[in-house]
C-alpha cells in the first residue's frame, strides 16, 4: 500500500459512522445499506455517502445481487493498511 492509499483509507476510518460500519462488517459476512441504516440511524442519502467513501477507499466492496446491494469488508486492503501502519512502530 502506498502513502496515498493509506491516506484515503485512514481518512475514511476517521469518521465514527464509517468506523462503526467497518467494525460491524468485520463481524458479519456482508450487510445491505438498509442494515447499515438500522445500525447507524442515519438517513439513506447519508448512508450512501458513507458507503461511497468506504468503497472509494477500497476498504469495502459492493456487489449487486438481484435487487440488493451487499457490502463486504475488503480484507486484502485492511491487511495492507495494517502492514503499512505497523511500519510506524
């Protein structure tokens, strides 16, 4: 992971709602935007904004299956971020 990707990922994690989404995705296989809305209490447009930032940072992947969108934690990116940050110690 390069420093630009790290900057984008850490910026995405810096928000309490996006962090809570990532923590919940780490526990589950996937979530839908409506489940995220229930979890956070945010409006649908606000959830869409947070999901967009998480997918742009590549921390979350999005897959449409039928009428539903399923969000999953991108474990490769989170591993790369962890490896990058471990170099700071």
